[in-house]
């Protein structure tokens, strides 16, 4: 017996149509993401204390006495700093994802639709960009424009674009050669109309899934850049900055502030990745056949 | 249809050639179909029949040779939207796979309406709606199926939608690229009957690309047989099928299974020595 | 008559659809004698591929099977371990699309000799020799060269011959051919069918030939079983079934095909669409809604498969309709 079971070639009756739910993991992930987003929006408005109000005498004091999560290296309220820091920690990645998805889609679409010289040129350009790691680009950008959130966002968006463009190009290329797209071309519909009305909506679920996974990476990379001191600048609250500020606490036997900010990052990254994977599965089954 | 060009054939290709790198896919193919006529292009994989179809619809550009629909050249890519749309009203195509030839996100009526908006910009929404209903009915679908998403339809029903969408542009020529090959036998017969009725009713010209000789016989008046990129035989369909002249056509004809098929004969062809 | 090689009796199958068991095969019974070629004909959803999978023990998870499948007197469902491996060697499968059933990055030789070397401990050298000999048997003379090639270097027809040759390497007694020529060109199909016919005669091989093409089954098989909505509706001598069908569906299927030797004004299409086994009513003839001969009796109970004219048919009106249905006109 030389062969293995294949999907029923004769299109048997039960064309497995999976229900398009997210599953329990997916919903948990979505809830975490939703919560993080909510905090990013309202967090800075509901801080119990001024996140930058320091009191060196109270440094490294544990939870209690009106400070739910204790005080950090400079005696600032950890909860307030986490709430306020959510904004740059979430907004930065959001901007990165939007930027590189927009640029990546345009490049990917141009490559996939036109093929030939356009494809070759774009691919060559992307290959060059591929050579630069995001953190290196961020260091360069910081050197040129000065360190800060915006420089880091720009650097990471540029660093991610080749990945996005390449992955979207392959998805769009597959869609571009579907007979329904060809039928519309034969009808005489313009390329832009076909792309906007038909091609993009059909790869959109895939794009959302990719964006979600990318967001997770962006949170992490941005935190690393801020930790290294070339991203968000202290004393501005940011989860990455908070780890770097409070890392000495780990050695001093007071790891809570660093761990809490780390936990926030990990929670968002993992949740985004899980959500992205569920969405990918869904994009793969939904609407097809 | 322009009055001036009324005597031109619906479709005429001459000296058509297509190469991909060093590979010659199509070599010196010429044929013409009269208005309201029907031509079968018969061949197996690698015969170049699909490449010919792609050149006619503009998906591939010929390396050499000319293609004219209703007397107008379409060998070169269209310049501008107006010419693109005009070409859309000259030649339409129905593909083989009913599952991928419709946008999965677009209901049937919207898909047809989109084509009408393109070719009949002067029509009101109400006029278009009337025409959509007419087209849906013409291909034998009911109102509910007419507003369904493709995934709610069977293969045969989707192929009817593809036909209705192609006819919405009121083309002079309809290319049927293996359009019934993927359908179950009982559904294939329904769609073939539909195509026969539509041709009588609309006086449309068919170009059928197929490997299935019986389907070609049922649907076409004339036929060209392609083998390895070239036309090896041409003529009236019944003449070519009843008395094939070229060795390849004879082989093709003898390969169609029938009861009393001489498998011993086929075996001898396999091992000429024994 | 001795015991048939493959004997399927009352085979029923439930699959989990959206978590619920749904019936996809009902009361499927047929047999294949040693050296016999039996055709299993049906449209999509008829259950013909599921029948093959049940015979080959390749059912999806959660499938529930009723009835029995016996091969050379053994209950197939009870086989396990070494006995199952032996069974799989004796029952070989050839699938529709050879390309999806062969690892594209490994050489043809590795593919062909793998089972011999791993399951039977045949030395590499000898396995290769056997493969070359088998390739010669299926009409590929330059076997040594082919063994070094990759699947993409071979045409579809050649690759299907490779699949047949490698299926035959374990010296099977029964070949399950699941639409082995559907993905191939017409002339290639003729060559493969000629080859299968030759092998069958030379090796005394039994063949269960699954196809949607009634003409092809009539041309190749001794007997044909026609399936509709998960049931066998007619089984008879292939030529007689083709020329003088007993079941209205068999007749309609034959009449729906366009003809090679003449054009008809309209084909005799079957109204509606083929019912899948999942949609079949439990207490009526599944074909009745599309049948021009249907009467009240057809919807008042599920018809049984009854013997008639040396075959069997599942139609309450078969007796009355006998001889009037006409066959596929001769070419």
C-alpha cells in the first residue's frame, strides 16, 4: 500500500464546513486584547496617582497602603505607571502595524498584479531592506532623528514592511490568478476597481490575521528598543521603559515592578499571536468553496 | 455591433504563435468562426488550446499573428477603459471550475449587476434589476438562487451563474473553456441543453475548448484539432469525427471508451512488438 | 461458484457531520470474484469513494460502520497489526491524481521501493531490480533511468503507470482503482485502461474500478454496480446493464451523455441535481423526485435490492419497466 488517505477527491457530501468560531483560546485572547486596548484609551485618565510623581523615600515599597501594586525605583505608583504606559505601549505597535500593512499591501499588490519587471524590482528592493534588523534600524533612526517613540515606530515599520509585503504578495498572487478575477478583467473592469472591490476584500481576513500577529511582535520589539534607551525616553511611562528602570530591583530582591510590566507585555504578545492564529485558520476556511 | 463590420467573421485568428522562453506553445494557428456559428477547439493537455483561449481573451499576448473579433483587432493590449469595455462586449468566457469562477463574497445578483453597471452606465438601478432577473431566469435559476452567495449553490448552479454573468455584457462571442468538463453527467446534460437553447435564442457565437469529443459534437458545427501547439485537422465537426483524416485525430477518436471497445487493440498499440 | 475474493454485505456508514452521526452509505452489498473486474459507477456524493475507503480501512475519525467486508474469507474490520499490513499488501489502491499521492521531493525509485524495503526487508539492490521489472511490465522500458527521476519530470500518464507498478510490487490480489484515469487525457486513459486489462489477464488480478463514466465501466468491467445517494441501485453484467438497464437512474445516466456519432436536438437531462447520501430520505426511493417513472409507491417505502434478470435492482417498478428503459444507443 503506497498511498495515504487523501481529501475526498470526488467531493463527497460532507464538505467539511467548519464553524467559524474562535474557540475558547481565541476568545480569551480577544478579551485580553480588548482589555489592553481599553486601558490604552482610558488608562491615563484613571490613574490613581500622577504616574510621574516620585518620592524617593518610598522607593521599592511593596503593595498596600493605597498603592495596590506598590511603588517603583523612584517611589512612583506602579499601577498608575502601568495604566499610563499602556498608551505608548499599545499605540506605538498600532501605528507600526498600520504603516507597514498599508505600505506592504501596496507593494505586495503591485508585485502580484503586474508581475514581471515590477515584481522583480520590488522584490529586489525588499531583499535589501531584509538585511537590516529592526533594532539596528531603530538605533540608526535614533541617531539621525533623536531617540523617542516616533523614531522607533518609523524604524520598526520600515523593518517590518518587507515581511508584510512578501507574505501579502503570495496571498494576493494566489487570489489574482483565480478565474473570478480573470473573468472580471475579461469583462473590461479596471485593475484598481477589481483590486479594491474583489481582490482586497477576499484577502482582508488574512491581512487582519497577519496584522494581529505582527502587533504582538511590535509590542515586544518596541519594548526592547525602549529598554535599550533609544525608544520612549524616561521618565515617560512605558512598559519597556519600566522594565529597564526597575531591573536593578530584580537583584535587590524587589522584582515586582519589572515583572509586572514584563507580564503586561507578554500577555499582549501571546494574546495577539493566539488571536492571529485563530483568525488565520478562520480566513483559511471561511468563504472558500 | 457595428453595421459596417457585419460581414466580418465573429472571430478570426491568423498565424497565431506563442512562445514561453524557448518553448513553443502555439504555432501558426488560424481559424475563423462565422457570426452565430460554433467552433470546437479539440486537444489534450499541452496541445495549446488553452493558450489560444487566453490570447483571444487578452490574458496572454501573442508572440506573432493577429486576432480579430467582429473585424476589430485585439492582438495588442487594450488602450484605456473604453476599449477594454468594448472588448468585453465582444468576447466573454466561461471557465471550467465552477468553484473558483465566482467571487465568494458577492451574491449572484450583485455580480451580474456589477457587469451591467460597467457596460450600461446609462441604465437606472431599476432597469438593471429587471435585466438581472431576466438573466437569472434565462439560465434557469430561481429568485432565491439569484440572490444567494456562491457557496449556497451547487457546481451546476454556479456554472449557470457564470454563464449569466458572461451574457450580461451581450457579447458576440462566448468562449467555453472546458465549461462543462467538471460537472456531473446529469448536470452536464442540463448545462449543454441550456447552451444550445441560448445560442438559438441569442444568435451568439460559441468557441468551445474541450477534450471531450462527444460534447464537441453536440455543441459545435466546425472543429479544429490541435496537437502539440499546431492545428492538425479542421473541418465540419461531423466530418472530422466520423471520418478523421489525421493519425492523431483517429487516435483521439479511438480512445473514447465505448462498450465493445477493443482493449486488445489498445494493448497492441501499447506494445507493438508483441 | 467459490467464495468471492471481496465480499461486501450490508455495508452502512455513519460519519460525524458537525458533531452528529449522518448516514453516507446504506445497505451496500456487492462482491468481486478472483480475476473479475467490477465497476462502481456514480456521480459526486453517491458514496463510491467512501465505499473504497471503507474497504481500504481509510475512514475518517468518528466513522461508524455497519455490515461486513470480507476479503478472502477474513473480516476486514477485525484485522490489525501484521494481518492488516498483509491485507494492505494484498489490496492495492490507485488514486485519481497521481501527483498528490507521491512525495514530490523524493525520487521515483525511493517511492517505489520504500514499502518493499521497510515492510519486507528486501535489499535495496533487489528492490530496485523488482521495480525496474515491474515498470517494464506496465510499459515503461527504461526503468533504471525512471527510478532516478523526480515525479515532476514525468507526465501524468507516466506517473500513473508508476503508481500502478508500485501498487503491484507487493503482489496484490485486488486492485482498488479510484477513478485512475479521470485526471488524464483521453488517449492516455485508453493506454492505462489497456494496461489494466492486460495486467488483469496476465496476473489474474481482481479489480474494483470506481468511475463516474458508465461507458468506461461498460467497456472495461465484467459487472457494474451503479450507486446513487449512498446506495447501490443496480448491479449486473456490465454490458447488459449498459444496453438494457433495469433501474431508471442507470437508464437516465446513460441517456444524459452526448453522443459521439450524432447530435441530438436536446439531451435527455435528468431534472434536479444528484442527491448526496446525506440528503437521502430514509423511507422512500432517493431517486424518485428526479425519476420520470415515479409513482406513489416509490415514495411510500424504501425499495429493497431484489434479484432480477441475473442481476439486482433497487426499484419497486423494475418488473414493470423491464425492457422499456432502453440503453445507451450504440456508437
